[in-house]
């Protein structure tokens, strides 16, 4: 009972602190709320206020709860991570993800290799080891490799940039980075195991090959299965009778895929992302995202608050020079290692920097790897302090830099017709903008009657995205015009619906013109207008 009461108070403090700090950060510092959520975790964590005993409870956040391996808070972090990456997958564009998978492999490989080399070199140059083959040096290289795409996904999702070429490349590169980091970690930990004579094991090439093959096969199988069964799964979710039931079932599938990925040795967030990416090509995409909105706003701030609680501020001042040097080289490894391969693949300098800084954050994975090494006696407290400082620097700086880089300008050297999805326009002129808005709403209602799902795009404009399976139509009011955008194969169907509705509207206005009572005219128009969503 004492444990249950303590957990309830812990959860209350985390939720309130994360929301309060996040709001203050947005309103007064003009920074993304995720920075405030991380800062909240650092303030209430076991290395700060959380260590102060409370009457009847003791320390609210004992050290055991700050690790990623134990405790109820660890379970909450898992739930939040799955929700975050599942929604990031829904926000992504499957075709763009596959189109930029080659760029993702190149940038992920370049970033992982250069980050490992620079991280190990930084540890060696700054006095963290005796030679390049020293297990402590190799572990620091491994820590520098471990990207945390969750932070980047949060920033891009909040700014609706997950479906950009850079967003697709970052997530694809994160998968490659995750596999490479897993292989390096297994190899380095095997090398760090001492024999009885004090020597260390050689490079276990066979084990490295098995790990790489297993991770690669699991990733490909999950992606293929997700794509093949996306439409049957979507049909099954619709048959559950309500969007709420379908949303819950879809989230359950995300947890299933996450568990499969984790059991195969990959990060669980990769499985959750694959599930969301698979469903992103269905017409339920926005309905699922809307249904999970409340869950997202509850659990995701909890995740970043718990990540902030893992930062030990007491170790930073003793290794300030070492930690800053290590952090700078670790960031440079991702920016240069991921950015340079992106340049010959169609990205301009701005796009390359977006990808590089998007891959720069290191959070939970880096802390987990360093924690394992400390428990095995491979790393000391100074090295752990340097890792903490690197996590702090990348977590605080990356969101602000990404927000500056993701402006309205393109990150590609040229936007081809294929990248613009070959959309063509149909314009219908109206007498005035008010009538154009009315007609747009009437068209949206007509497409809903044809079993399309409608979604009003953010930004305050009267722009709707209409989806039915693979068919996508955009309709908006542009001054006095009603504009439809669709692929050429879909445009004939759009013309038919538009003509049918224009005939209906013509009949309505013909009848209305015969009415002398203005109130009756208003009632006629309101009766035929769709409900506001």
C-alpha cells in the first residue's frame, strides 16, 4: 500500500511538473515544450529535489526508479515511447520513407561510423583511456553512436514535419543507426570481458555477424508484413464499430510490434514506428491520430520528464572540460557524418544540416549503455559524468536548432514532380470568398457521404484532406475559387462529385432566390451546410 501511494504521488508530480515547465518554456522562452519537460525531470529527479525525504513517503524518487531497468516509472516510459513513435509513424509518408531509404542508409551509416571514431578519439585525447583498444575508450565511442530519435520525432511531429524528405530520411537513418549501434555494443562488451590472465577477448566477428543478420531480417520482415497487411488491418479496425475501439486496437498492435522488435534485439520504438508507418497509407491515418491525441499529451511529456530524471547533475562540474569536448565531437560526428552523405543524394546544405542535427540527440540509449559499462567496471564516474553532460547538451540544444532549420524553405536542391506526388488542380470560380467557403464545406460533406475520411489541415485555413484507402483529395478555398488537388487518375472522380454537388447547390439557390423572406433564405442555407468539425 505504501508503494502504491508513493507511485500515485510520483505520477502526480511528474505530470504537473512536466506540463508546468513545458508551458513556461513555450510561453516565456519561446522554445519547444520538450526542453521544459526534460528540465522538469532534472529538477524533480533523484539527483535533485527527488532525493529530499517527504513525511510518510521518504525520498519521492529513489535512485532505483531513475534507471531504465526497474520500477513502475520504467513501464510508463515504455508506454510513452511506443505512443510517441506510433504517432510519428502515422505522421510519416510511407512512399517518402521508402523513396528516401537509400539516403537513410547512407546517412545512418556515415553518422554511426564517424560518431564512433570521434567519440572514441575524444575519450582518448581527453584522458579517458590508455589506448584506442581500451574497452573504456570503445564504450565511449559506442555511447557517441547511440542516437535517440524520440526527441527529434517529437519536435518534427509538433511542427508537422514528419512527412518531409528530411523527416523520412532521419527516421530511416535512425533504424540503420540502431542496428549498427546494437552490433558495436555487442562487440565492445564482448571485448571488455577479461580472461583470467587479465587479457581481453578479441573481436567476436561471428557474434557480430549473427547480431547484424538477425536485426536486419527482423526489420525487413516487420516492414514487409506491415505494408502487405495494412489494408486488411484497416478493414478490421473499421469493423470494430467505432473509431475509439479501432484506435485502441491499433495501439495494441503497436505494442505487439514493439515487443517483437525488442525481443529480436532492436529498440522497441522501431516496432512501434513500423506499425504507425504501415497504417499511414490507409484512410484511417488522421482518425487514429485524432483518437490518440489525449493519450499523446498525457504520456509523452511523462517520457521526457523521466529521461530528464536520469541526468545526474552532481557529476557534471567535475568533468566539465572532458564532457564539453566529448559533447562537441559527438554532435559533430552526427552533423558531418550524416550531413555529408546527404549532399550528393539531392539535399542542399539546409537539408543536410536538418538531417545531421536531427540525428544528434543522445538520451536514454546513451545513458543505458554507459550505465551497463559502469556496473561492469569498464567506465568510471568521470566518464559517466561526461556522458551526462553530452546528453544534457544535445537534449537542450537540438530542439531549438531544428526549429530554426525547419523554416518554409526547401531542404532539397529541386522538388521534382514525383516528390510533389504529381498532384493536379481543378479550380471552380465563385462570386465571392464567402460562397467559396460554403461550397468547400458542402464538397467535404459530399465526400464524407462517399465514405471518405476528412481532416482539416492545421494553420487556420479552410483546407481539407480527404482520404479513402489509397485515394487522397485536397479541397480548399483560394480567394474566390474552390480548388481541388488530386492525382490525374483520381481527378475524373473528383469532377463527377463536384458536378453533382454544384447541380444540387444550383437548385438550392434557385429556390432561395424565389423567397422574399431573408430569414427563410438563411434557414435554407444553414439546413444544407455541413456540421462544423
